C-alpha cells in the first residue's frame, strides 16, 4: 500500500465507524443519537459544526473558544474523504431512522411537512435544489430554526452523468452557496438526482466538504400511488438504520404530505427514533 493510500485509509478510519463498513458493502453514516446533544438543533450547535474546529478541539475545549459572533464558523471545506459510493443507511443505537425530503423547497408542500415534523418534535433532512431554494429562502431558514439538516441536491436536478465536470461543479457550488446564505451554514451532505452518481460527483462533493447520502427505502411517492400506498411502503420498510426517500416538490406532493401525517406517529408509536445523521470529521 502506498503512503498516500495509507494516509487516505487513516483519514477514513478517523472519519468514523461509518467508513469501516464501506468497503464492499454500502457504508453507514453516524447518527446523532439521543446520547449525544440530542434534540439540539444542528444549526444551534454552531461551535462544533465547523470541520476544522471539530478536528482541532475536544468538546470541552469549545468553551475556551472566544465567541466571534452569531454566525456559524466560516470554514474552508473540510478535508472530506472521497467516497466511491454513497451511504445508503445510518448506524446508531436502537431503532433509529432518517426521513429525507427531496427536490424542494416548495411553498405548496414544504410548510405542511415542516408543521408535521414540528408537531412531533422530529428532525429530518431536506435535499434541496438551488433553483427552488433561491426563491424560498425563508423555508430554509425555517428548517434551520427547527434543527433540520439541509443537503445539496444540485441546482436544476440534472442527471450528473450527462454533464461535464465543470457543469457538475457549477450545479453543486451554486446550490451550496444559496444554502449557506439561507440556512446559515454550507451543506454537509449531498445527494445526486435520480440516484445517478459518478466519480466527478464524489470528488466535487468532497471538495465542497459534503458526504454522499442515498437512501434505503424509496417511498416512490413521486408516482402518486395514493397516500395509503406511500404509508405502507414506509411502514413496511421501517427498520433500524433505514433512510427513507420522499419528496416535498417536483409535482403534486399532497399525497406525500398526508402520508407523513400518518406514518410519522405510527413509526414513533412503534418505538422508532426519527433523527438526522451526524458527520464525523477526521
Ligand atoms: Zn430529486
């Protein structure tokens, strides 16, 4: 093994247990569990949110860090490991699951989803498109206020395999910028439209400090199969570590909105902890 491979491997090991499972099988991402600063909105833990800070300081040292303002630390993109495949699920103690909503935000549906999540005090992930986010920045700041995680889902939702490298870069960079403006910090996760990934997407995502996250269970809500069918797919797919894909934009999403009102309390009643993944930085 060459030295740079060793370094990469070491970085990967330092990046957390998530990576250990990534050889061969799909990796799992670390969870924000109840034992960690549970329930605390991700954005409000700003002192620990910046990768360089996380690398350099132990949690106890954060208190020694001078308060420099209310904004999140503006940091250079983290030294993020370049993956060869996206994470498909998450690891964590107990019956934890992650709900993700793609393609928004859409003022017709996203506020309803946010309201339902708030009602049950649940954090979720929103993989937003830049062209939607730029016109709905208020919804991104609402997501930040509620502690949801916002990820990068490109600007125009293209198939990345049909773009040049600079085209992919532009799609991802612009989206990260608008997220940083509206959400308050740059995204730490990205998801390729249609789940179509390529090497450039992994490299550019890592350049921008983001980890790739796909999903375990596809609710196929975009086919508008009926609210009951969406509910059944989510409930049938429920299992520890599962990442659920749904949509809050890209068409008529009223079934997705109604389904959430049904499966969310059911999952909670079944003992599931709906949460968001937590990055570990080398
Ligand atoms: Zn999408």
